[in-house]
């Protein structure tokens, strides 16, 4: 039925030896879900704190902006590298230390990657674009999360299709960068839909694919999807704000 053993509780420094959350008793499943979303919330607050530090330090902020301005490819490469790190550690990390390292490094990488878009958003005449994008992202994430956790639906079947769609999106982004084509509203909207699919998939995995002691890895995977969702929601809000 599962890989639970009486020795499980003696392995509190090692992940990947508990049962799947969906198979655990109600108390253990609730504790796992609580820890996962507490770590996700913590990562979001750390992300916000890092952004505050960066934007409060002109030298640091300008250095990051100069890095990305030097080559637009750096943003794409950074996105791909950070995403690879997140998925790799989320799927293969065994020790809690490795999982925390992955979550910390990914949060730092996202904080750096977001500097340009947050800077341009902060320079717009409409100063509500960032809060509006954050609220929209929270509503989308909250609704999708509640649906999966309440129904217990298994969306693991989406994995293959989402991967293909993501690779196609990356190919489009690379092609657009090479030929100097601007990816507008429809691409951003498509990415919001794609990231919503990933949130359904990753939230389903929280129940069906992660063992009850892999809450750090689960939160890392969720944070990767939420961060990318916020990026494209913010782009859409900025597009509409610039037309006012």
C-alpha cells in the first residue's frame, strides 16, 4: 500500500522516506500541507524582503539592471537556469538540507530576475500595477489550490502536455529574441493559462507525488509556478496600464 515504516519518525533529517500525502492519515496529511504552504509563504516573504533590500540599495539595483540591460538573453538564460534548478531539486532532493538550499537559491535567483520588470512597473504613472498583479495572482493561485485540495483531484496526466507547451513557449521566446519580435498580450495571456495548468499539476503532486516529509521540495515547486504566473500577470497589467 505505501512505504510507511515504524522507523519513519526516526528519519527527521532525511526526506523522501514517508508515505504519499494522499495515503497518510488525516492528521499527517494536514500537517504536511500546512508545512508546505508555510514554506511557500515564507519563500514569498523572503522574495519580498530581498526586493526591498535591492531597491533600497541604488548601487545594487543599478548593478542588476545593468547586467540585464547588457543582454536580454541573460533574463531568458536566468529563467531557464532557475527553473531547471527548481525542478531538479524538487524531484530528486533527499536531504532536508539540500531542499532548503534549493529553495533559498531559487528564491534569490527569482528576486534578481524580477528586478527589471519591477523597476519598470514602479516607474509607471499608475502606481497600483504591482499590487493589482499581486492580488490577481493570489486569486488565481488560491482558487486553483482550493479546488485541488478540496476535491483531491489528480492532475498528474497534465505533466506531458504542460512540458511540451512550456518547451514550445521557450522556443517562441528564443525565436522572438533572435528576430526582434515583441511578444505581446496574447503570449502573456497564454503563459498565464499555462502557469495555471502548472499550479493545478504541482498542487496535485503535493498530494499524490510527494511524501509527507518532502514539504520543502513541494513548496519549491509551487513557488516556481507562482513566481512565473506573477511575472506574466504583471506584464498584462502593465500593458493595460500603459494604454490608459
